C-alpha cells in the first residue's frame, strides 16, 4: 500500500477520488467507467505514461473519422540489470485487415494507447473480471466484435512499463 490516495487528496482536491478494494484491474476499470461522465474513455494503469498531446490527437482523429477507438504508437519501458526502467523500443503497428481478426491473432497495444468513445464502451458493457490475464486484449477484441471502427494515429501515444512477470 502506498500513499497515492493521500497525495491525490492533498495535491488535487478538485478531483473526485474513488477508492475500492483491490479486486483486480478489470474491476477498477469497471468502477472508473461507471463514474466517468465524458464522451471519451481513457484507461491508464498506474505505471504507464501518456504523452502530452495524446488525447488531443486522438480526439481529433475520432471526430474527423467517426471511428470508435483510436490507437497509435507506443514505447516499451523495461527494467535493466540494476532494476532501473529504461525505454527499450518504439512499437509502431497498424491494423491493416479486419480488427476482430487482427486482435484475435497477434495485434496488441497496452490500454493506455487506446482512446474509446463512450458508446462503444457501453456496448461492450464491462471488462471481464473473471480474467486474471489478457483482460485488456479481450476488452479491445470485444469492442471489435461489437462493430467498433478503429483509427490509427501515427504518433507516439504512451509508454508501457513492462515488468519481469509481464506476459
């Protein structure tokens, strides 16, 4: 347990802090989605980082294309031998075929890379809380299976921290 909640309360009193027991990432995302009021939904794990222009770029892409989900490039951050995290590589991948096929086979981005329209999130309804792994891949696949249109934004969007036990 860290002091994140106390930090948020002190430094950002205008923020509505929602706390829950730790029932996993999917549960936390479902709780966050339930209290969110915006037109777009951005999921962000505690150890990942968004680039400053990410939301502006992806909102513009969603608005101009009419797509449901925006995604882009991302950087992998991994621990070196001393345990310090370093940027290891830039991942640039674009879906070129049907999203439901690509997402089912070998396309993956961390949750931070995506920006979702609320409507597609509501069609999917919930993150699958029974999955202890690959729940992020499953949620994006469920978006595609519910007819989501995807738009690629060819810019650097987020940094994904890869831990030793990451899949």
